[in-house]
């Protein structure tokens, strides 16, 4: 079968026929919002309150949202009455002049404090001091305090009563050699060790004092200075020398 090409007139006729067979957008829902024009007009109109089956919250003028109004609308839609809001009354503000000093609440008596306790000074309270003092009385009090001053003159240290034995401080200051340096001859025939000989003393100072009282440092009858340095039981004279410098 032989086909003939369609001319421009036939193509235009085909477009007109197809347009005539196509339903309009308004009738089939192809209009604004992809629905028919009647539904679009109905959707653009505001829905009256209660018509949609649920609570309708109308914002107040100005566009601000009121949470209390929204809650009340929901309660009305559910058939429940909103509970009244109770506002607690604030306590009256007491006058500061009628309150007791010290910051105690009104009606509570202070048992102790700056006012009721005489043992606490109120010298830092300007009102209390100015009520009983003046420039003249303050000057008199200063003069009275100055008259009561007692100046103590330094005196010599008291001497120890009785004979207390050798003075280890004087002995330490009279020497200048280090511990362990032998200055005195020892026989080396000690009957007991230095540890056992020094065990009966409570401190090296007591051992040194007893050592000097029994003939030391030249003689060592107790066996407390076997190295012959003149210092018994590891007694060290250097702290006394340092204190004098």
C-alpha cells in the first residue's frame, strides 16, 4: 500500500480534532491546585469554628500565640471545664525600720547578736558609737590609754639556780674542729661498745653534758667518745656554731 505524506493542512486539522475531544481543566480537576474550580473556591473560604469537628484556635490580634487560650479551646472541645488558676498571695513587705537588727524576720526575737550580746563589740557600728561618743570623749579616752602604757626595760637573763653542770653550748662555741677529727688520746680498750654506753642517755646533749662532767674531753671514763674528737654519742656542735653567726 502506498503512503502519501500529510500536508500542513492535514496536521493542523488533526490538532483541532484532538483539542475538541479533550475535557477542560476546570471540569476534570486540572485547574488551580489540581482540583476543580468549585472545590478550589470552597477551600479558599474560612471554615467557621466547630465546622471541622475539632477545636479551632483563633490567634489574637497582632499574630501572637496565647498558650492559655489554646488550652481553653481544647478543654471546651473535649467538654471539660478548665481548672481555675490560683495565685498565691505574696507576703506583705515589712518596713525595714520595724525589723529587728541582725536581719531576723519580723516576729522572731534574736537571742544573740551585736545588740543583745554585751560581749561583742559594736565599735564598727557608726550609729552606736556616735550615740555615746564625741570628739572630746574620744580624745579623753586616747589620753587615758596613753597614761596606762607601761614600758618594760630589758634586763639580763636570770641565772640558773644551783650547779647544773658543764655548759655544752659554751663548749661547742669554744671548739672549731669537725666531728670525727681526733684530738684526744684514747686507749682503745673499752670495756663495752659505744652503742651500749650511749643507750642510757635520752639524748646526745645529755650524754655530752655527763661526758664533760666526768673528765671529758681529755678522759673518757664512760666509753662514749672512742674516736677522741671530744664529742660523746654522736653529739654535733655545728648547730650551736651556726646559731651564733
